[in-house]
C-alpha cells in the first residue's frame, strides 16, 4: 500500500521535525522520501485468525 504523502528518510539526522513532501526526494536536503504511513496490518500475524473470529462473533 503506497501513500501519496512521503516523509524525508533522513529527517531525524538532518531536520528538527519531519519534512513531508509529495515528491520522491526531500525538498530541503535531497534525501530519498519514504512512505509516511505504517502498514495497516501484518500478513504474518499469528493471532489474526482469532482477532477476526472475535469480530465476527461481536457482529452477530
């Protein structure tokens, strides 16, 4: 899943706060920009089956 908003990959070392951009590089330092959002779920989640079963039971 790719987000439209990217963040500078070197912001912790180069900037005092995160630098967000829509381009593939940071406008301030020129470093690569990376996806700013975490993945919505882990496909290898060992407890995902149980979590989904609980949600199904709660809906019924």
